[in-house]
């Protein structure tokens, strides 16, 4: 059974940092594009960041560019999202995703083969 499990969410003050992690099991994702999405209350799920299978190409939503950094460790079958300078508008449930196509597919379609269950990030205003 393939599973993606996020961790690292929580409550952090504005301007603070959090590091989200996503551990995969059930198969290797070394040749999969990986990414992060988020969904705030009453809003649609939106793209946050994506990384190619090699780690050589990354994509970011304009709203997080310069503040968030996506990375992956293919040897450990994990991906991470370092979030700095957090703002109240970053409050959402964050989901990790894995897709067998190119990373740009995650960016443009928001469709993935596998999804995690989500982890809550709250930045009070």
C-alpha cells in the first residue's frame, strides 16, 4: 500500500518558520515529481511548490517564492518544505503529492497520483 505521510505542521507566530516533511512508503518515488499544495478554509486547494525527480528543477507559487524551499531526498524517499517568514495568509492544511509525470504537470493541473492526508499550519494574525 502506497502512503504519503506529512509531519511538522503546527502553530507558529507571524514571521516564524516551520519545516514540513513527507515520508513515502509502499514504493520508491525517486522517479516521481513531488510537490506541496495547501487548502485554506473556504478556498480551493492551491499549488505551493514542486520539484523534479532529480531535484534539479523547482517551481513555486508567486505567493511563497523567496520564503519557501522545497527539497527531496531520494535515498530516504522523503521530501520537505522549509517555510520561512510565515504570514497569516499561509494558514492552511498542507498536502504533499507525488506524480509520475513531469513536475510542471503538478504545477499546471494540480493532479497527482498520490496524496498525503494533510497537516495543519496555523499562523495567527
